């Protein structure tokens, strides 16, 4: 049938010894970029995404359209639909899975706790259940998060630091994912590599993230809230540019060892690894805003507030030497450079160049008259 042909065609590599990768969350921010990059170098890519309504679905559809134009098919379906997953693995002998589908965001969890359990815990298990019985067993690279460091305040964060104090339900389910990975590696010999992403930003980004909605609010003349920690320090994030993160994902896929299978004693245990993928230089959120003001040519209206206990942590800071050693990961994009690319995309995507020009004239006029 046509469906099978589409799926197989999309997942077939176009270069000798190319990978065949199932990318979950392919209509998402990181997933769409990673799918592009894999396709570009000739790997086979099949996407899976449930197009949930956590944020603007039209943005996910637009990413899907772009992927389609590059020959990447995204199947609409949920991680918890085991028959669908089994069918995909029956049709395609995936060599790798890049598992990025998840319920993201820390604040949303306070009102929607169950959606985190459904996607990040049950959904991950559903995927691993199908992968463990697939032939061949794919090597799995999945997105964990810097949020697992929680209330740990040893900085920069290294993989060996404690991760037993999550500050949000999101973090708790990401941490649970790491424990679940351990179990599937131990019992079934699945090869599993976890990547702890640190505040990823860039073109086609997520509208629920601060750099994105600050841009929107500044352009709309709305007041933005800047958080200070309980002890009056500025909140800081180790903002990591999307292209750096994607390079890290590809590096992890390329160096992932094969699964050994449950009877894999002959070849020794399959690998289980966890790496930080950050930028190694935390930036206070106030600095983020001043870079945006410079790029937009518009002054922000700011309001400083004490950070509530809503799941956010005061700062994040990655040590990435492990990823550097094992697959050459090196973040190279300065925040100002990456934000320039984001703003350029934002203005183009929303078709608001003329509005931005007007705002800039207005704010130039405003400062001249002072
Ligand atoms: P995203 O929300 O843009 O992408 C996730 C995609 O997964 C979405 O398109 C969503 O529709 C899909 N999805 C969610 N639940 C699903 C389910 N049950 N079945 C099928 N599809 C489902 O988020 P992103 O920023 O691209 O994040 C990708 C991964 O990286 C996530 O696992 C996230 O937790 C992790 N992460 C992201 C960041 C960041 O700063 N962006 C930081 C740390 C970790």
C-alpha cells in the first residue's frame, strides 16, 4: 500500500552505510532540525509526531511541510500507540531511534501533570517495548534534560553530579526516563544514549520559551517579567544554539554501539551513556533581553519579579567535556549570533518586517526627543 511505500522510502538511506533513523517528535523544534540534518547527509529518516496542542500546531505543520519538501515523511501518531509502532518496525529495519518526543515545559506541568506521565514515562516505555523485540534492535539516542540537575548547585553541572532533587514534574519524568533506560539496557541489552539538552534556542523554536515570547512581547509593546531568584540573583541559562545541539545528536547517533540483544553476553553489555549538551556559558536573562533589544532596535518594558516556586531553577551551566571526548561535541555559537538568526527567522516567518521598521523608527524618534 501507499502508506508502506512512503514509510519505507523515507526511511531508506541515500548513501552507502547510511543510517535508518526513526525520529520521534519530528514535527517539534529539535526533531525537525535533526531530521533535516540527517536527511541532508543521506541518512534515511522517518518521523513520528502526535501534533499535540501544547503550542501552536500550525508551527508544527509548517515544519512538517518543510520536511516533506526534503523527502522526510512524518507519520501522525502517538508513542503510546504500540500497534502503530510495531507496524513501523515491521516495515523498516531501523538501525537507530532518535527519541525526542516528549511533553516539554516546566510550568505547564502544574496544571497538566498527567500529560508528562503519558508522554515522558509511559510513551518512552511503549517505544522501548517495541524496540527491544525489533530485529535488528535499534540503538536509541534520547533527549533527557538539564532539568534533572534540579536543586543541585554545584556548577558547572557534570554528568556525575546528583540528580535526585528534581524541581518540577517535567524534571522528575525526565529523570525517570534515565532510570527506565538503565533497566532496558540491563535486561534487554538495548544500546541507549541520553542527551541532557540545555535551553535550546534558534529558528523554528518553541513559542513557550522565554527568548521566543520575549521577542513577541517586546514587538507588541507588552511588559516582560524578568525573574530574580529568592536570594536576589539574576536567573541565568546556558542557552545552546540548535545547530550545536543537532551536531551533538548526530555525533551521539554515529558513535552509538549496536544493541547486544537480551542474550548478548558474547559481545559484552550494550552501552548506556548520558551526556550534557550545553553551551558552557550561562547568560543572565537580563543580558538575553538586552541582546534582543539591540537586534530588534526596540526597548523592552521590563518588570522585575521574585521567582515563584513554579519548577524553574535559578541557573544552568553545562560541563560538556564528556561529549567532547566521546564524539567531538563542541558548542560554537555565541548567544548574540544565534539570536540574530532566530530574530531574522521570526520576522520573516510572521511576515512583520514592515511593522518592525515602524517600531524602530518610533523608538529612534523617542530617544532623539529626550
Ligand atoms: P517540542 O515540543 O517542539 O517537540 C516535541 C514533539 O513531540 C512535539 O512536536 C510533540 O507534538 C511531540 N510529542 C509529544 N508527545 C508525544 C507523544 N506522546 N507521541 C508522539 N509525539 C509526541 O520540544 P523540543 O524543544 O523540540 O524538545 C525535544 C526534546 O528535547 C524533548 O524530549 C524535550 O523534553 C527535550 N529538551 C528540550 C529542551 C529545549 O530547550 N528545547 C531542553 C531540554 C530537553
